[in-house]
C-alpha cells in the first residue's frame, strides 16, 4: 500500500508525529555493536551497556528476531519489511515509525509508545501490545489475529481491513477508530470504549462486547451474528437497524424490551 492511498483518520493532519529529522543510514557493523550494547543494557538491568537510540534511522528489511529490545528508541525510524518475530520490545519507543510489510509475530510491545506508527500490510499474529499507546496508528490490512491489546489506547487508529480474530481488546480505548471491512471474529471487546468508532462492513461474528461503550458509533451492514452485546452502553435501536443479526445475537435487555414494545 502506498502512502497516497493510505486510509485517513477523521483527524488526519491535526497531529504530526515527525519532527523533520532526516532519515540517517547506519553501517552494519555499527548497528550490530549498538544492538549488542543494548542487549547488555537490558540483561544487566541498565547497570552496563548502553540504551540504543535508532531514531530516524534507515532499518529497512533488517532482522531483529528474538532480540531483547526493551526500552529501545526507534522513533520515526524506517522499518519497512523489518522482522521482529519473537522480539521483546516492552516499553519501546516507535512513535511515528514506518513498519509497512513488517513482521511482529509473537513479539512483545507491552506498554510500548507507538502513536502514529504506520503498521500496514504487516504480519502481527499473536503480538502483545497490552497497555500500549497507539493513538492515530495506521494498521490497515494487517493480521492481528490472537493478539493482545487489552487496555491499549488505540483512539483514532485506522484498522480498516485488518484481521483481529480472537484478539484480546478488553478495556481498549477505540474511540473514533475506523474498523471498515475489519474482521473481529471471536474477539474479546468487553468494556472497550468505542464511542464514535466507524463500523462499516465490520464483522463481529461471535465477538464478546459485553459492557462496551458504543455511543454514536457508526454502524452500516455491521455483522453482529453470534455477538454478545449484553450490558453495552450507548447503543440505540437506530444503530441496531443498520446491522446484520442472527438467532445467536444477544442484545442488551433495554433494546429487547424496546423492540418487543414496538411490535
């Protein structure tokens, strides 16, 4: 996906995550030394080694598989096609980084700072991003199946055509996020905040949304087959009329009563 056709957030252009620093190149031997010193920094609990600063660095296609990269700085780095399979990136800083077509399979980015990251067309199955800051991230067309996003801040994120099947999104902040053509089959969205989210052609087949906040969320041909919506907040009959439901859809009690009274 090229930049010219990236989906745009309703707030696109209001926040700029790039400070204008030009992307710098790094020699392979310098990168190896930097990463080695960082792993020592992590293993020694910051008593030796040195924290790596790879902000605004050209790291296209590099492999970081299985590395210990907690607290690493990669803000605005170009990581297109990079492989972080199984890497530990807890509390890493990747604000405004580009990770198009990257791999984060089973990587750990718990409490990472990823606001504005470009994570399109990426393979992120089983990634752990619990409690991460991901406001306005662009995550379209990517595989996040069985990923963990509980308590993450994904407000304003673009999640169009991504796969979140089986993902843990409990208590996630998804206000204003775009889920157009997104798959959330069997996802756990209990107590998620989804006010103002765009849910056009979204499939929640078998998902659990109990306690979720859905005020002014925009439904259109949203598949709620087998979805548990008990105790959701802010959901109206008008919103429900724009959805696809089946005999296994579980609506909140107040909407069931409203529908029965209208018959």
